[in-house]
């Protein structure tokens, strides 16, 4: 039996509302909400260290948070941000970390699906004829020779 | 007590230690290098995982105080306006550096003669030129010949792709009629020797999984070991010891298990960087040297130079694919590198074009600046920033001042009980004027290039990559620690080959010049072997 901290049932029930408030879905951009990516898997692996922080956030939000309207939830989180900025920053870093590792999200924003290695990226060489004005004006850019 | 005596003992396996080890190895002398860190396994680098950004903020952080590995030592930056960043392991800070690889300019070696400030180096660009070229070949440097801001040089590999970021900024520079040029980069743009080319992963500064970045663990070290150099890791040196003649006779160090060990040697070479070297020298006290070894001048640990560093960021309407490609290697500008008295400061700065962040960095920086909200509007704001930014790093010359120091902290110690370095450092008025000028000119470039939003900041605190000046080179033992070929004025078989020996800093990243100096000193040792201690 692991001694690692885990979210209890009531905290777990609040989590989707919290995630959805921080990163809501966008139909226009075809982006999922943070509640739609696999946050459970993230918490069980990379995000294990963030569980105590999440417990503190969820406890401070209270059980009624999930029943609030989207605007009310936003207001409640804004209140938390103004009162506990360090805690709130940790929360954001955790949610964004999970969200922007999701393969479907990464592809939608123009990244490779998983780790960048070994696939790598293509980068255009760029137009080296842009150097022509520098070369033509080389005398104005000449290095300074010591006496 | 060990009776094993090395001919040459090198302390530190980073940029300079690797170069000097490889060069001296051809003498067939018995060379031992002690390194406090480990070899790094490339499969451990963050870019093997999707959460590479989180790892770069944590276990692969550039700040040793944040990283806090067993192989790191703590650094007290409380009295410093700039915080030291580094990496401890085989390859040293080249493991995490950006690999932007300019050389110091000819004028950098003669600032007293040219501008009446600081001191001239006892050597010059021409002295180092063959060693710059050899180092470029050994490391694998990509670039393009013909930059008018340098004497002729010819990088062995074609330039790293500048991409949309480079093209966009280049058009801005051209509009202003200002100098720019593709960066010399210690990254291989094509397969080179036994290494495959850069894959444009992006986050070079958390280690290169591909091996396209030229860190010395994959360039110099395999060749040096093949030539017979013994590289011993997890060996943390406490002090250099002296014999009855006043010559260095070895070191005391701690092994991985904390056991106190001894390595004797005929020649000791310090290659621990501009903080680590004065730390060990100051900790090597004896009746001959009560203020620290090789410190009769009183200058060990003084004249610490970083570079003053700031940045300008532009957000562009068009997509620049800015997360792709080596973050710190693109193009540069030397338009304001040389002194112009009309600017109100002396010396100048390099403008280093920097590519963009990953998504986590973009989102968190956007939260901090207010540009990317959480909640409603997040996706729209994120899309305007991510892959739409370019930045200009302003890297300015930092002139030597004796009150900027590395000393031994009276309380803080590392895991072996060795006193930690304490940094006392303040930017000069000249540095701050230079930085302000650089930020304003950077903003001009961004606007000329078409940036919709421009912001700038500097000096930036966690930017102390470049550690220089704390065991300066010179001909006069009263005003310098080592002579023109890196040998201590006070201890004739003790050499320093790292950035500590810099007399002035120049206004460019210093790895290339550190390594050229190390090769030059190694050559000087080889040429003077018969009368080395005269």
C-alpha cells in the first residue's frame, strides 16, 4: 500500500470543474478543456508531487464549487489568485503542464505529438541573400583593429 | 597516503579542462582529471520526455541552488545582483549552455589602449587565432565566413538554419541599415565526425538528447580518454597542497562516498570556472599562502565579471515557428559592439537573437505578464503568443572592478563540508547605461521587424553563465594572478585555464575564448616542458 497522498472522493468530484475553469474548451479553436485530458494519469505519474497543493486548493474552494456557474467559478478562482498567489501559480503550472503535454493538444498548437526527441523539427534555412546589404556595406561594419 | 603521482592533474572536466586534457595528451604524460560531477547519460535529458519544460524548471534547472544535485555545490548569491548558473559534471556548463559561440573581438584584448579603461590582456586576438580555429574544428562549429566584424575566419560547418525568426529579425536589421550575421554555433548543422546533425529540438539549454550540441563530454573527452587521459568522476577537490619547496604537489579530494583522498601530481591545472577556481585556491591556505594559494597579489577571487544581460521580446502577427530550432543560436548583431563616446558609456554589446519558448513557458510567462489569462480567453491569447515571439538577448561587456568578488562563505558548506562560494557583485553605472541603450535599440529592431507588441527587461538576475576575471592574467605579479601563459606567478607548477584568467570580459559569450585560451596554455606548457618551472 503506497503512502503517497491521493485525492479523496469529494476532492476528486470537484476536479473537473476546477480544470474546466482554468482551461475551458474552445469550439472555435477546436481545443479541449483541461477536464478532457487525462489528468488522472498525470497525477499518478509526473504530478504526484502536486497532490498536496491540489488538496489545499480544492479544500479552500469548498464542495459547492462544482455547482457554481462558469462565471461564478471564475470569480471564486480569481479570489484565490488574489489571496494566495504562490498557491495559485503552482496550480496553474500543474494544470498547464498536464494540458500542454496532451498529444492532441500538442498537435493542435503545431508541436510534435510526444517528446520532441527523436522526431525533431523542420526549420527552414532562411534567405541568406538577406545578408547582401550587410556585405555591401561591410566597410561601415568593419571590426575595430587595435593600434 | 597514495604514492600515485600524475604528471598532470586537471581539476574540472568542463569547457577548459576538456580542451587542455586533450591537447596535453599527445605528450604521453600521465594525465588525471578529477571531476566532482558524473557523466550525463543523453537518454536522461528532458527532451526524451513530453514534460521537458517542467524538468528544465526543476531537476535540470540552470541554477545549482534550485537543481540541488548531490554533485552540485551551493552558491550564496544574496549579496549579488546577478545569480550564478552552471552545471557540474563531465562537460561542465557546456552540458546546459545555449552553444552561441562567438569569439572575443580583437579590440576586447586592448581596452586600456583603445578606451582608457581596465587593462589590456598580455596576449591578443592574433595569438589566439590558431587556437580559436582548432577549437572550432574540435567542437564542431557551424557558421558562415565573411562577417566583417571579425578578422577572416571559416567555421567548419554551414550555419544553423535561421528559420522564420532569423529572417524576420534580419529584415528589421536591414531596414535600419545595421549589422547582423548568422551566429557561430557550437551545434553541428551536418553530420560531423561520429556525430549526427542537430534535429532542431529547441531546448538546448536542458541538454541535447541528439548530441548535435557540442558539449565537451561528446567532443573533447572521448578523444582525450582515447589518448590515455584518466577522467575520474565524483571527486570533489577541497584544496591544492604544497611541498616544502613551495610547489604544488597534488590535491586533497573527497570521493563519491565522502572518503578523503589524496592525488599527487607534478603539475596542477585549475579548470573549475571563474567561481570554482578561486573557491579552491582561497580554501588552499598554508603558512606560505595564508590568504589562499597563489594569492600574493590579493587578487584571487577579485574582479569577478559576468556579462550584463537583458532581453527584448517582440510578438508578431505572423507565425514564426519560434519553439523550433536551437533557442540561443540564430543570428546576432554587432552594430553596437565597439565604443562610441557619444553613447555615454564605453565598450558595447552583442545582440543575440533568441527563439521562443515551449507551451508551458509561454502560458506561465503570459500569466505573469498578463498577456495570457487563464479561463475564458486563454486559447485566443495563447495562440497570439505561442510560436509568434522572437527575442533579442543583450549581452554587454562587464568591466573588472575589485569590489566584485568570490569569497568563501563563513557558514554555508557543500555536502563534503567545503566552504561554499559567496558572491558579492554590483553592476557598474557603465553596465547599466550600456544595458539601457541595448534595450532601447532592441526595441527599435523589433518595431522595424514588424512586432505588434514589444517589451524589454534587464539586467536579468539569473544570468550568471559567464564567470570571469577572478585569477586574472598579466605580466606584473602585483596586479595579476597568472602570467601570459596561465602559470601562477607564485607557484610555478600551478596553472589556471578557465575564465578566471580573463582580464576583461568582452561583450560576447565566453566559451569559445575560454577554450582557445586553454589550448593556447596547453601549447605553451608543451613548448616549455624543459624549462617549465624556471
